[in-house]
């Protein structure tokens, strides 16, 4: 026997590793609308199997805890059982020798705190309090509940125009979302259990790119004579306007600038969303008969009170178009601008010339990446300063990768301290202080704290603040609309407390968020305004969705879109992303597991095709 | 057309046909449990599986459409074994004490298991406990539920009520009353369609046969039984009688053999209902400004519960006439008690109904003409009376037909068709015509209100006045009709609504033949009886005339309205939570 051997994996170990990976993927597709106590019991069983068996609390305690949870689930438990669960879990947490044990107990304790009412419901009423809805994962995760498997199936059959029409039933921005949606639908895609999520956005983009001109939706309902004012022509406002118009109401949009689109136009650079694609959506919305007042600022050209008097209902969707200041020394004066301002200037045709200059962007969100890449296209050398780690950035990973690939320098774990200016006031440098990753905050991201390192200087000509947007909601606050700091307080039906007939949605309610959430806000408001006005106009689309195809499911790679070569694409503002080829799109579309037909999908079918 | 091969046989079927329908079209019958055509194709039980050559896993035939070139094996060894495993898994959680189950003989799980030759289980039995209020008009056995979800779909999609919903997830998934309510606190209409569409014995009517056996054995009790129109078209089905054998007079003979003292016909009070409701309708027409239209029929208790819980603002539009069952009950304890010279409390009034909602109706506080003395003491469904006949070991087929007793055993053809959708409307129109025109119409003049469409309409001219009528059957269709009325898309003068598809013929208390809808066939039997009836007009019923004559004097005339009419607002039912939202 040798004194030492190189460890080699046995077949069992290899297969178990493979199973671990499978379970990880599977868990990533897990939904939250399941019985939480049952899930906690299942997690606990898994944790217990990971125990080495050395120590008492872990070896014995986790099993006993499991039996107690099983008692709760099968109606044998009393409130004393709940106390015993708590006592046992606390003891295991306090006494287990290693993380396998105390981590398991922490998981149970977190559940006891987080869904205690469900434990009590099981004990006292013998049933789960959660309305378990194993719907179609992608549809459930899409804030606007777009019928994704339906349009994916239509793409697979080459029926691109029908796919666009089906999307419009829930979302009048198929083109914009085909280019820039953050695709929350993919997060719980059941295909992850097999290999990887379906590339839903790429398929939507393929549909809109290939659909040709899709005739606008017909207004199916007779005119109601009701008038609705929409304040702000961004995605939320235009979505509400679109649906309310096809319901037969008369809608007027009051838009502060001279173009519609809101953040889709002024917040997203054209290299991500070409203007003509955005205009496709907006023209289709306007074709239904929506009236628009451009260069009209509510609060200046008319008051909210006046709108309330003139209209039967008002929808506020003013977005989040001002920016948050860095609040550091030297910020005031030339050479420091906001990301929002840069993007707006470029959209308005005032493209700055940054040739030979260095631009330093502060922030880690999508807007920061947009500002950085736009500055790059204006000729600058670009740094991005961010106080946390790259993985903590809120920007989409592909945006971060695109930004790095294009040549922007990422300076992470550094917080801006002050801006240095020379005697003439010209910006010379951004002084930054190195940070260290601290304790995790509630969102699971580490809080950055000052490191015991000296300050550093980043020489720069221009500083761009991209640490968040704010909402110009003063006028509304003064008009009896309740505000939480600067956000408008609306409930989950988009209503505003004590303001009957006034609704709000989009970034001005959620704070800066995604386009699809804004669209959902507009959709929800449209439905509830319709009911408020005394109607129940049903929105549906008469499209024959292809039946599921019987086929074998073999694991297969996900088809990803690729980007144009970086040193070429930075010379223009044209689309950076290359669409899927037809071959790729067809293959990708057939990867869809058609959860609308399998699993619990058919159970909801009748309840899905209209709203 | 799509060309496929099923068990080696080439077949060509229409595009979109399911594998199941394709197989059945050539006589290959696949077993199913959860599948319910038109309502449930969720593929949950995994029993109708087939093998498609080239496809690795088995395919549910109920919800998979055929595709060109499919080569299908419906009963390969692999299919058979998988099916047996799944049925055994279902059985491992099913209380299969078939000997004590009302559905023994009409249970789809029993027949599927028997057909597959499952005579032992490879799995440990793990049967969930029952938790149901046993005094409710119907009973749910958790221990028998196979979670096929048919009840949910039928209640939501056929009836638009939504009492049932699935609860929890994973291994704890089950069916319960939706929105966390208890059944007593729900707006259940008691229509019983979930019962007749349950593949097993998880849902059944509350069994009230013992109460009747006790009354029959009590010499102090005078048992008076009424037989509803639709019962005569169905009672023989589960006893193995042909439609020709299963006459109402043979049922009367069986009841007499059991010892019932007086055997009467609900047809008598169905005719009475027509007289009351017909006059009420004419009165409303003459005072149009005082009433909202249309007037709705009031004989279906499921419908009454539905309108009260969904459209309480329209309850005034219901006819105030009691249902034939309740008119009968009230009249039996007043008119008959006087005729027999007995105290009403000695009369034990039993009704045989195609309906589970009737159990709820008889228990209403408003249905007691004499204090503390329900007008109808016990309601038996057709299924329960069949069970009593079996319990008494009566060979019904061998009995000679016998007549009803008098005076409440006389009915007309107009009353018989109460049991079919459109029948009340047609019977009412026959008499309304007579009351206005002073002469009889042709008895079949209003036959275009007949049919099986969920929502039908017709227009007639009576006495120079245009009368627009509509008929809906199934509460889902009633919902559509009312929504259209409220939106002003349609307008009618008189509307008949029956909660069950096909009317009482398809009632929730009728015998169950799995996956077979018999309402239309039973309706035909009823229309046949009408056609051959001696008289086909309610106003020509001599017993009804005699009744009105008896109640003419001052003492009786005062009683008449309370005997025959009711206040639909004098009792409460919870609002539908789904209506509150809108």
C-alpha cells in the first residue's frame, strides 16, 4: 500500500455529484406557491441526509424535528407541538458542532418565523393556508402574465404575427420587450430541471423581427363615452391607454416631452433598443385611437385637480426621471452629470464629444452600464466605480459582460469620497475609498464597509452619477396623493387611497424597476379602472395555439444570442445583439416543455386565455 | 385528416382528435378515471396511457392529439404494467371497502381495477381520514377521493359556482371547499353535479333512507310519498329495468309493497304550480311598470340558491310560487290532513326527487306551514329510493303496475315535462295561452322551447301581446344569460332556469352511469309521456280544479297564498366570493 494516493472519484461519487447538480438546477426552478411547511420538511430531510452522524443534535435531532413537522402536516399536531419544534430547533442551532447541523436548524427557525401562520393553519384547521397554484412557471413569473408557451409554440410553427398578437393580449410592447425585457419568466422555467431555461426573450425578439407589420388590435367594444386621462406616456401609461382604448373608453395621454416612450426612449440607449422597434410598439398603440398631448406637463399646464374634474378616471404614470445625487464634496458644477441626463441628451441628438476624455461612472445598475457604454460611444475612456463586488451589481450579467468586453474599466469595492477640481473648477479626479465586503444585508448582498486602506485617486474629466433615479412627484403630493418619500402610494390594484378614480402605476409607484413591471402596472390599472367605471370588458385574443407535440425530451444546449464584435460595435449606436438564426430559433422553441399542456397547466387553461 | 395506426390497425381521423377518441372510434376502449369530456382533460390519473412508437415515455391519450404517422399501442405489456402500477397507487390511498360503498357497481375505479385484474396490492394502504359534517345534504369522503379534480371543474366550469378547489401541494394535495370556507358557510347550490360526475364514492347524497324505514315501521305515522316527474324516467336504470318496464306505476307498486300509506304524484302540484305561476306572470305583465322583467321560474332550489348568492338584487324577479315539492308538502299537511281528518303532525311527508338541492329546500325555515312541522319531512333522491327497493328485496320487474292514490295522484302531460329542460316554460305557456285567449292552443304549439342547448329563446304572441321567453339549463348557462340580461344585450319576459344540464332529468339525485349523460334520453321519455297523456293542460287537471274549489270558502281562501307561495328573501345564503370581487 502506498503512503499517499491521488484521490480518484468512484462511480458512486461521480453519480452523486451529478445528482447534486441536477437537484441544484431543479431547486432553481422551484416555485414559492407550494405548501411551505411541506417544503421545509423536505429540505430538512435533505439536510439530515447530509449529516455525518457524529453529533447528537444533528444525527438524532433533525430526525425528530422531521417527525414533528410531519405531525403538523398530517393533522396530528397541537400548539404544544409547535412549541416543541421551536425548542428543538433552537437547541440544535445552539449546540450542533458544525454548519451542517446548525444551518439545518436555522432553516427550520427561519420558516417558523417566516410562515408561522401556515404552521398554525395546519394545526388548527388541518389545511395549508397557502393557495397553492402550480401554474405555468413562466406565465406566473411574468408580471404581465404573458402567455409565453403559446407564443413560443407559434414561433415554432413560423406564425410570427400570431405570436405578436398573442403577446399584445397582455402586453402592448412586444418589440421593446423582445429587445430589453429582463425576462423574469426564465427564472423558474421548468426546462431547468432538464438542462437550462428556454431563451424566451430571444424567441420573442425573433417573432417581432420576423412578423412584418402586424395590424393593430381592433377595438372590439362599443364606445362607452368614458374619458380617462393618463399622465405620462411611458410603458405603464401607454399600456393602460392601450387596453382602456380597446375596452371602448376614450383615453388622452399627457406627455411632458415631445416623444412617447418614457424610459424606454430616454433611459435605454438605442444600441439596446433601436428607435424603430420602439416606434413599432408605440404606433400600434396609437393606432387604436389613443389621443396624445405632447409637451404637456401636469402641474404646470394643468393641475391634477383639473384632470380629475374633466375626466372620469386618471392614471398617473410619471416614471422616475430625476436622479439621485452622489452627495459628495465637489459634486456641484460642470463636469458632473447624471446618467439620465447623458442618455436623454444623446436621444435628443445632443451627442457629446468625449474624445480624449476620461469619464467615470458611479454605480452598478443597468443605467450605469448604459451610461458607461454610451460614453464609450461618444469617444471616452470609461471607468466604472462601484462600492461592492461585481457579482453584487444589480445590472444584468450580460450587460456587465458587454460593458467589460467593450473596454470599460471596472473598479469595484471602492466608494466615491469627493471630486477634486482645480482652481478653475475643472474636474480632475474622483477620490475613492477601498471597501471590504461586510455582513449580508436582508437582500443577501454584503454591506460594504470602509477598508483599512488609503484613499485612491481616479483621474477623470467627467463624473457620471448613476446611483439611482428619483421621482418628481411634488405636484401630486400637493394634490392629496399620498407619497412615501417620492414614490406614489398605490395598492396592488393600482388604486390610490382616498382618491376614487385615481390610479397610479409604473416606476413612480415601484421606484425605478423593469419595463415589464411597468407594463403590468398599466395592465392592472386598466382592468380596475374598467371595473371602477362600471364595466367588465374582457380582453382576449382569438388565436388557435398549436397543440403540444409528442416528443422525447433529450437534454440540449440553450441557444443564446451573441453580440457584435466589441471593437466594431463601440463605434456606433446600432443594435449590439445579433438575433438567433432561424435554425437556432426553431430548435430553441422546441425546447419549451409546454407547461400549458403538461403538469397543472391544462387545469388553468380556461382561466388563462382572457382577463 | 390524420393517418395513424392503433394496435396495428390503420385509421384516419380528423386533425385535433385525441388519441383516446381515435381509439374509441374504432372500438378500442381505453380505461379512464379523471377524464371528463368537455370539462377535465388534465391527465392526472395516468390510467389512459398509451405507447407511441419512437417516444420514450408513455403518453396520456385523453389530452394528446393524434399526429400524422403515429403508431400507437394501447395495451402493450409496458402499458398494461404501468397502468396497473398507477391504479394500485390510487388504491393504496383509497378506502376500497366496496361492500359498504354506495357507488359499488357504478364506481369507475372499481371497474378499472377489476378490468386490469388487480386482486392484490404491492403497496401499503395509507388512507386519509374523513372530515366532513355528516348532517350536510351531501357527504364528501376524503378517504375515497382520488383527486381527479372533476368536481372542481364541474362546479367551476359547468355550474359557474366554484365551491371546490384544490388544497395544499405535494403529497398533501387534496380537494376542499374553496377560499378556506366550510361547506356550511359556502354558497353551494346543492345541485349535486359534483356527485353525479364523481368517478368514485367520494361524493354522495346524505343517506336519509333510515328515517323513512323508521317512519314506515311507526304505526302512528301516516306516510305520504310524492314522486317527482323526472324520477319516472330514471328510477329503473340502476335496477336493471328497461325504459318500458320502469314505469311510474310500477314504482308506485314497489312503494306500496314497502308499506307507504299514500302514494301520490308531484305532477299534481306541478299543475298547481303552473296555475299559480301562470296567473302571477299574467298579473306582472298587466302591471309591467311595477315589476322588473323577466320573471324567473322558481321550482329549482339549486337555481334559487344560485340567484340569491350571485344576484341578490334580482330575487324579486323570481316567481313567488313554491316548487311543486313544497306545494305538495304544504298541501299534504293541510288539504290532505283535513280530508283524512288527522292532525298534520301525524303525516310523515316524503318526496322522491331527482335532486339533492331538494334536501336543502325541504329544510328551509320558510317551508313549514304548520309550526315545527316541516312540510316535507324527508327528501329521498332517486338513488336512495332505488337502494330502498333493493334493501326490501323487491323484484320491481316482476311487479304489476299500480295506480296512484287520490286525490293528489292526478297529473297532466304538462306536469310530466317539468322534469325536462324547457318543460316548465312549455307547460306554463299552454295554460297562459288558455287563460288569455279562453281556448286551448295546440298542445305542441310551444315545442320549440324544447332541446338540449344550454340557452334557448323563443317568441310568441298571446292575446296580441308579444311574449319573449328563454330557457337555460346548467348554472353556467344561467350565468351567461343573466350577464347578457344585465348588460342589456337581451331582454325577455319570462325565463325558465334549471340548475342541472338537461333539467331535472339530469338532476344531481339521479342514478349514476359513469361518463354517460342520460338527461336527453330521460327527457325523451318524459315528452313521450306528455304526448300520450289523457290531458296535456294543467288547467284541465280535475284534481287541481277540485282543490281550488275546496279552498274557495272564506276560511280556506285566506290560507291559499301562504300554502302555495313563499318569500325567497326570508332566509339567507352566503354571497359567492367570486361575485363580491367583481
